[in-house]
């Protein structure tokens, strides 16, 4: 990137509508192309950390998120995203310019992790700003016909913003195409899919990783799973790309006590925190691709839903109990974890990507929930002192046993 005193005037002119967006391309030395639910987007970035993180986040590729191979010619590019990483003071100064010069009434939205942000109208296009009191690094997103420009801070976490926005675009397009997101993890055993559904702290990540570590297992998704249903077929599941968030207690129980020394994209400080507790709020953030590299656990790109598990982990216990669950209570449990309009875990469409109306999205959510509720389902209680071999064997038996199919 050129010096700050050269960059600021050009970007100010861009926000004021005096410079074309392509004038920023000279600063974008990195490039990667992704396919998002049929949309092909070229990412141009001023830093390799932005493109590298996209590559790692969208691994393994699936029908919804797919990085085009570097040696493959990208065709039919339908949109462009530019990502410029600048010193924090520069981003803050540009954000203040937007706040002072924007016209019309600002519109407030919630971004990823509920971060508050506000849309402002500038001559160069609508501009989304993170709120200055949000507690996260300032960033600016400018929307133009067929493209987005992300202006972010040049620190490790903030340069992931381009990937977050690409994921948001893919997610909303997937919703328009009938996919629904559940607060769930997923794994496979013998190629058969196991959907692990529950509140935070229920043991979803722990159970999914333990299942994936078995001889015939593979890891599919953590915490957010995309599902689609077709008449006469089992529901399909793919991952919503994101890190696996684990505390030290869980990692030790899984046999990876040295994980805090792993060199990760997002290392997390463990000094003076509750990181080693099973329910600690401070966690390591490990991408599935990083988990595969460090543990050898296979990764699955997609799976059918062959069993639904509702886990409940008990602190300090040797407990292990499995019980089949009837479809009607399963529907209630699934509704509570469904990300669709009217549900308490739904996230705002902060980039205004949707083309479907609220009724259509709610109808899709109900249809997918009904399809998943018709699959065999069990509740599973296990303790933090229960051997994981016993836990995974219990799930494997439920996956193949007719007794799970009420």
C-alpha cells in the first residue's frame, strides 16, 4: 500500500463519489476467486492474510462455499470484493468522514457476533460502519452495483473481515435457495451423518469431534450447520464455515493437552483467563482445516442427516445415558435452534442480500425442521469423566439400531 498521506485523499474522494472503484485496484496485489451458492466473486486484497484466510475458511469446499483452484481460469465472475487493510487511525478517520457527511437517516443493523453497525448514504454509495463503541476494530463496507469494498484495520483479526462478508453473502444466497441454518455441530461415522443440536455448552463440539476421531469418522461442522430438504430424500447438511471454539478442558479430554501451543490463524491468550475450564468463556479458535492438519481427523464436505443427537454434558460425572426421542418434542427442540425469521438466534441480513421475503424464509425453515424431525433422534447424557470411546460407541449403536427409530 502507498503511504497514508496518499491513500486517505484517494479513499476520501472515492467515498465522496469523485473516484471510480477501479481506482483502488492498483493497491490490491492479492487475488482469489470463490463460488458462493452459484455466485462467483473475485476477491482483490491489499494483504495476503485476507486471501489466505478465505482459502482456509472455505476448506473443504462444498456446494455453498468453494474456492476456485489457483490454476483454474475463473469464468462468469458476477461480483467483486475489494479488501484494503489500513492503520486503525486511517480507518477511524474515514469512518468519521462518513458520519459527518452522510445524508439521510442512518439505518442500524447487527453484524456477525451481534456487533452494532450503521448504514449511511454517501455519494460513492451506501456505506456500512461499525459503531465506534462496539468494542471491535473499526471497519467500513461500501456497496456498489456488483461489488463491495471492505476497508479494515491491518491487524490479524480485522483482515478476516473480507471472509466474514463473503460468508454472509453465501449464507443469504443459500437461504434464498431453501437452505436453513441450525445451531448444531455435525460429524459422520461410516459415511452416515450425525447432527448434534443444542444450546451453547451442551457438548455439541466435544461430541462431534469425538465422533469424527473414531476409525470411520469425519468432522463436518461446528456450531452452525446448513440444511436442505428435498421430498423423498434425507436432509442434506454442509458446514457454515467458521472456527471450532474449544476450551482447555475439552481439548485435554479429547487428548490434545498441548493445543495451546499450536500455531493457529487466531491464537488466543491463555494468561489469567478461565481457558482451562470446561465451561470457560475464553477459548481457542481452530479452523477445521487446522484441526485436520494437527490431529489427522478427516473432514467431510457434506452428509445426509441419518441421526439427530441432543447432547447434555455433565461436569465431573461418569454418566452415560441415551434415550430415543419422539418427533414432536424434536420439532420443538429444533425450532429453538433454527436461524430463521422469528427465531431468537437469527442474525440480521446486514448486507441486504436477501431476495426472499420473511414469509418464504419462515416457510423454508418449517419445511426443513419437519424433514429433520422425521429422522431418528436421541437425547444423550454423558459426563466429562466418561470415556469418549464409550460415548462414541453408544452413538454408533444408535445410528444403526432400529430402537432409535421410534
